[in-house]
């Protein structure tokens, strides 16, 4: 193993704060012994803080309308080839009731940034889903006003997902026209002030991104002190301007996840659907290098193929029961158990929510 890599890994093993350069050194782990040692340590840190239980977060993708035009996303407003939908409230509730029967501890209500819904309407969806079972609610509906975030919190949302996507401000604005990283970070700050458990995260392998950018992503997640971080590979979509770009690299995605686990030991890290799309065993690999969460898609079958942030999403041709069965089998295969709790953040400030 290289000297700089070994020194950085030894520092990580002590739990001391890593420098930017040490994060870069770890992200540069070479295939073979270095990668193995990095993944092994990340797996140990995951086990120490979260044990062998995996939290399931059931996602309901209730609208695929979006006002934004992100270059990497199939839901972008310029994509006229997808059929748009909004799931009626009664059907959302029915899906949530089914999730309750399956024992899910968290429901994620996800949509594009859809201005059709007012803050009060989003709050009402949250209120009614909350009554459908004994679970935590995560909202993932994009950038909204502070008042809307507050309304959703009052209605019962416990968590909010707002990925920062990339910590490079120029790349951010290039790939997400008419939006800025500064504004997004400001909104993540509001969510924290309002008492949400906050999830953020970034895409690995965006065109124009470097290993140094990924180090900045991890440092930003540390600065933001997030409770959850989704780190998934870029998967090009044929109906976007990035259709001809290369997909993110599997090994670099796993290394980013592993280093994130070392830097953010108490943060929930999912084995993302995107990594399962990039490689059939991607989620199993992610669970072996730091991940402790899986987010099965519980959206009714007829809507799934229309929610294509990227194409051929793992599980997009299944129904909720099949998705649940496959995820359960996957966890058995890797020797992990399903948590029966809500899976709140282990941080002291959220202890009353556990
Ligand atoms: Fe909309 Fe999100 Fe897709 Fe951007 S990434 S186009 S905000 S759904």
C-alpha cells in the first residue's frame, strides 16, 4: 500500500478528523489491497455505529412533474417524451397502508419540483400518509419556501431529503440551470433550523467532476452535519443533454461511499438504487462498504417506468410486493437483518424521536 494512503487510513481508523488531502488520498485507493482495506474499515465503522440492521425506507414517487431542467435527469421539464403523472391522494394512502402492513418504518414521499402542489397541499398529503401507519415521514419534493418547509414539518414530516448534487458551484449551475449551490445550501440550513433530520448527497461521475470535487462533496456533507447522505453514480439518460456521457465508475462510487462512512460515522448511508442499476450486485457491494439503508420503490406498478431520473432503474418493472421480496432476499444473501424501527438518526439531539 502507498505511504499516503496508509497514513490516511490509519488516521481514519482512530476516528480523528480527516483533512481534505487525506480524503483525496483515500479516494485514490488502488484496486486490490488498498480498496480492500478501505472497504473493510468502512464496514467495521458501519457495524460499530449501526450494527447489522438495515433500515428500509419505502419510496412513493407521487409526481414526476418538474419545473427544473437539470441536464442529468430524465424528469427535466424539456423532456417532452415522458408521460407525466400525479398519483391521486387516495392511491398514495393505499400504498402507504400497504407499506404499513409490510412493516416499513419510514415512508419517503418523493416528487419532481412540482409547483402544482401548494405548501398546504403537500402538508395535507403528509398528514394523511402519517395516519396510515406507524412510520416516520421523509419529504423529498425539492426546493420550496421556508414557510412550506415549516408547514410540512408541522404536518408530521420528520425528515427532508435535499441533495446538494455537487459541491462545485460552477458545475452545479452548469448542470442545474437557473439554480445555485449557495441557494440550495441556504435551504438545507433552513431545514436544519426547522428541526428536520436532513438528508443530502451527491452524484458520483458527473462530467467535469474530479476526485477533488468528490472530496469537497464529503467535506460539505461533514460541514452540513447531515443525518443521511445519498451517494449514487451518474447514469446517463438518453432523453437529456448528457445522453452521450460516460456513466459513473462503480469502484469510485464505492470508494466515495466508504470514505463518507469514515468521515460521517453516524450518518445513514443508503445502498442507492442507482448503484443497483449500474451493476446487478451494486447494492450488495455498497452494503459491504458502509451502507446501512435501502430504499425500495413502493410506487404502484403503473407509474414506475415514468419516474425515470435515469433509465432502466433497478426494480422499475416490479410491483411493490416483488420489490420488497427482492430486497429481503438481497439482505439475507449478505447476512444482514431488517430493522423493525423507524431508523431515526442516532445523534443525541434526535433521541426523543427514536
Ligand atoms: Fe427536477 Fe430533481 Fe430532476 Fe432536477 S434532478 S429535473 S429538480 S427531478
